[in-house]
C-alpha cells in the first residue's frame, strides 16, 4: 500500500525524469520533447518578468483502444474555462519546490492526484516541455510528459472542479477526420480535435498538436477546415462574461 501524507496524498521522494523503459511507440514523443525549442511550440513565450508558475500532466497510457491520453473536463460551474477539456494540472504550491527545478513535476503529479485520484507512483515522468505562457491568466505552464506504467482507477474527485475524466485514443487524435482549426472570437485560429463527442481546443489542443507534429505521429490533414467556437463554449469559458469573449487565450500553444 502506498504511504499517505497530509490529506491522504501519496508520499513520494522528489521525482526524477526517467527517459528509458518506454514502449516503442512512445519513444518518438520523448525524443521530440528533448529537442524541441520553445518557439516551435507556441508564439506565446514567458515574458522576462515571468508569471505564475503552473504545470500540466500529459499522461500517455495504453487502454482498450490502444495508446491514449488522459484528459479531464473542467466543471461547468467554474468561473473560467468551464466545461473545457484539459490536461490535469494547476498552479505550483510552495511545497512543490523550485519552478526551475523539481516543482513542475511535483505539481503536475499532485494536481493529477487531486483531480482524478490517480496514483502518482504508477507514473513514469519521461520528459518535460519548455515552459509556455497563457497571456490572459499570466500562467507560465510547464507540460510534464508521463507514461502510465501502472494504471490506477481514476474519477472526478471533486465535482466542483472536475466534470469528467476520460481517455482519448491517440488514433482518434491523429485521424484527419477529427482535425480542424478553431476560430476564436479574437479572430485567432488554433488547433482543435473532435473526439469522443467533445471538442478539445485552446492550450490543451495546442500542446497535443505540436507534440504530434514534432514526434512524427501526425497524419496529413486538411488545415483549411475551420470551426467556430460555439456560443455555449464561449459563455462557459468566460464564466458567462461576454465582455471578455475576445480575450480567450487563443490557444495557445498552437501552430507557430
């Protein structure tokens, strides 16, 4: 049984990045993460004055439909980005450690546990991506890449924060029929995926898009296919504040 710390959170030593021992299909993702430059991921890079440190967990597993990603849907009652599919993650806490050191990995695993009940002991962190910037919230976000080596049950832990926890097969994300560019109220076009009855967009879609591209998993798709963000999605994302609709974080880590 995994030891538990305060609040029931699993206790674990500081996690190191372990690049070896991955399934063959995941090695190109690791190799791409190790060589990719920040400007190849996003046009939004952290400013000199910095911002609020945060991290997300991009967790790869092998489900019934093959290789997949774990995502959550943010609760529809949240004040911002409500109802939006995303990676588990959030802001660094002081106990997570140095944002320039082990902090992002610790925060990504902690947030994934808090949001989904995931046992961090079953996750092999194999890479981190360069930190990216979300201007509207001033978050400096480090995507942490993990291999779900020993799976554990997952579920929405707090319905006030997480509406759903679900897995998306990589095959669905790379299917050209599921790819599009989403037109934001600001006029910005960012990547989007129509998968499992959900629209994955914004920062999350941008990171997925760039990882698929640079790892060679991307298939040719029609980049001229565009979608408009629905009225419901706009209102949910901005907590019903239509005056801020134009300030949606265009995504993103979208195509440079």
